[in-house]
C-alpha cells in the first residue's frame, strides 16, 4: 500500500495500490468531501493508472489543485517509486 500526503486540498492523504499491469486495484482518499472522494476512489479502480493520471492532472478546485489533481500526483509518485 502506497500512502501519498496531499497538499492544498481538504483531503489529507490518498492510499493507493497499482498492480503489475498498471491497473489501480485500491484507492481511498482520506478526508475531504466524503461523497466526492469516495465516488472518485471507486471510479478509478480497475482503470489504467496512466490513463487516470492523465485525465485528472491539473483540475483546479481551491487554488491551483484539487482532489482529482492530487490523485494524479499520487499515481505519478507511486509509479516513480516502483
């Protein structure tokens, strides 16, 4: 399990697992707007991590980031450390 500490959002962290084929198998966004973060976490399971990171990168909310953007950054950090 990879834990990413978020920055600039209501959420405080993201727990993430990506399998050897690059598919997201687990995603939990901690804190934040419960319905949105739980929905986002469920929507990305079973999808290509690279595709999800590309789709969500740069989405703003408050300031210059958002929970989707932070998930994109978490995926990039996960794949860089693997």
